[in-house]
C-alpha cells in the first residue's frame, strides 16, 4: 500500500518505520523544512526520536502535495489542535474518499469535536475514517517491544483492513466499532495522567496514584457513556490500558507535565522547555466544557483545570478533592457515580 504519514513527531516517525517494516511504501511529512534538511542528512529524527535511524526507503518530505500524491491511506499523526488547519488546506482535497487513520489523542478546543467529527465536518465522510489508539509509547514500539492497540471504525471491513495493514509480530491490533469510546478514552486519560503526575511531583504515594487512576476512569466513563460510547470500551486497550501506561510511564509527556507542576513549576515555564506536545493540557479545556454540556460530574478533571489555568495550589486542590461529600462507589450504566 502507498501510505502517507502526516506528522513527524515520535509517533508519526515510529508508525512510518512500522509500516515500512510491514512492506508498505511510506512517505513521512515534516512541517518544518529547515528541520527536515537536518533529519535527511543523518536519517534520524533527533529531536523527537533520538538514536533511531529512519530507513532509506521511507520518503521524507515537507511538501504536502508530494506527501499525499498516490497515497491510498493517510495517517494523521499531528496534534489534535492542528488537524483542522492542515486538512482544510487545498492540498488535502485529494484525500476526500481516501482512508484516513487518526492516531492523535485529543478534543478540539472551541468546537469540542473529536477528530472523527472534524474529518466529517471537512470531508462529509465518516465511512473511510478510523482511529488507532491504545497503550503504545513510540519509544517502545520503535524498539519492537510487544504492544497491543485497537483500531475503531463505523465500517467493520475498514477496521479489519487497517488491522491487517498495521499488525505484525510486535504490534498486535484489535478491532472495534466504538469510535466515540476509543477516541474519548485516548483523549481523556491524558488529563488523569497529568493528575497522577502532579501527585507524584508533590510526593504522594502509590495509594494516591491508584485512587486517581481508578476514580479517573470512573469520570471518563461517565462522560463517555453520556456522549454515546459503550461502557465496555473503557475496560479495553484504549481505556484502562492506555490510562495505566500514560499514568505510570517515564515516557508519558502528560505525566511529566503534571510532575513538574507538583514540584512547583508553572505551566508556561514547562511548555517553554518541551519539544513534544502534551495533548492533555488542551484536552482539559475541552473536557471541562463537555462535562458542563452533558451535565457530568468530573471532579479530577476540574481540579486539573484549576491547577493548570487558574494557578490553584496543587496540595490544597488535592485535599479539597478528597474532602468532597461522601458517596457510594457504584458501577453501572444507569448509576455510574
């Protein structure tokens, strides 16, 4: 297959190498031409994936027309907040009707749209869209360490086809029809990862981390089910699976942001020194708005928002979160509180 990977961060680069391993013809698009020239010289994406050589057979380009020419599958590997500006351009008109695989994990600010909704808004097409998500740090996948993910599409045949395109002995792919659930699980877990990072930065222990992860998935499910997702999706790879790895891994950018805040740094200071994007920061804004829209209680998300954007003291916020009104722990579709 001719595959274009749009976005040359660590994940886009890793998937390019994976797809090349699988025998596909791959093009990898870079946004910055000046950076691309340096990458071409050493065949290494040194800012985002240092130490990993990019095979000579992968075409590297900063020209969108060249990147999309003759492509049969387009992999969107740019941060969610940049997707609309890229795909609404003249170059992307050739992608109408082509297979689009989204690997970003976020919710657009302002519109509150998931990526599938952005694609439908631009192309009026959701039958050729799928989302690939799950616990899959690029740094481990590129080392060919065993990883399992899920691909979701409204089109069952498409999901199974993309499963066959990506799957190999170190990258196992499952299928799902719950696009809403898979997208929301991947996006919202980043907020909980920021929360666990904050707790770790403060110096709280394993108990705190476990509580945040468990109650975090509870509020993810509440919002997800209210938005039309299936509860059981959040028990899978794109839900609990991705939550576990993002809240505990040394590779997690969102956990890193939280940890730095817990140690006393301010968000602006952290962002100035980050090369990669922590999507959970911006997803927090959208999630708070969605919780209001759907009248869903999301206490951890609200606290993260207050810490990130209103400079609330993390320790004070934690104990306010712990001191809320007592309630039972109930799991279920009708009474999930």
